[in-house]
C-alpha cells in the first residue's frame, strides 16, 4: 500500500508541477504578446504623473511670484516694471490691484477701463463704482438692469435718492418698490418710501 501511495504522491507532484509550468508558459506568451502595450502604458502613466507634478509646480511658482509682485506694488504703486510683470503673470490679479487702486484714488478713469475686464467680478464692481462715484442716474439704472449685478439693489436705492433730489418722487417710489423683500436693503427702501420720498 505504501508503494501505491508513494506513486500517487509522485503523480500529484508531477501534475502540479506540470500545471505550474503550463501557467508559466501561458504567462510568458501573454507578456510577449502584450509587452509593447504594457511598456507604453507604464511610460504614459509615468509621463502623465511627471507632467502633472511639473504643471502644479509651475502654477504654484507663478502664483507665488505674482503675490510677491503684488506686495511690491502695494509698497510702490508707480513701479511700471512690476505692474507689467503682474499683468503678464496674472491678469485677474492685476485687474484686482488696479480696481483697488482706483477705489483708493477715487479714479473714475481707471474704473471706466476696468468695466471691460475679463474678470466678471471686477467688471461688475467697476461698473457700479464708476456709476456711483459719478452720480450718473442713467448709468446706475443701466447697472441695476443687468441680470447678475452684485449691487443691483444698492444701485436702485441710489437711483431713488438721485431722483428724490431732482424732485421726481414718483419715479423714486418705482425704483424703491422694485427692491425685493429678501434684500437687506428692503427696510431702508421702505423707510425712504415712507419718510424720505413723500
């Protein structure tokens, strides 16, 4: 019996070794067949990761440099070289710096140029500030009719004040009445309607 068990064990070992070699041969064939595809995939993955790291690093460097230039411009706003460099590095940050300077200096000329800014936020703020600082009723009305105007209700309130100063209280009431009840300026508009625009 023992000899029979030994023969069966040897057969099983040979069978398992045979299966192992068979799988090894299949794996070798698979690797040979798709070797180029696997190498290309690994190379593409490495290039993607390297490119992503490089791009992120360049972006962070650009942002850091733009911030340094902005700090320099805050110290010396007449530095034309730093101004030009900031404009090339970050046009949106450059427009923000110009907007801040225009508001500080009360410069309606700079504000008027910023109304065409590529940054929608700066363009909106500059439009409002320009109209508000020049007390231009038509510009305030035009601004308040823009769909996504940030200071829409404030422009309506200021338009009403200008109309009250002209003695056109009916038009002022219409402006004040168009301020929504959800607006933080609704109570002020209501007070103007009852007390200021009679």
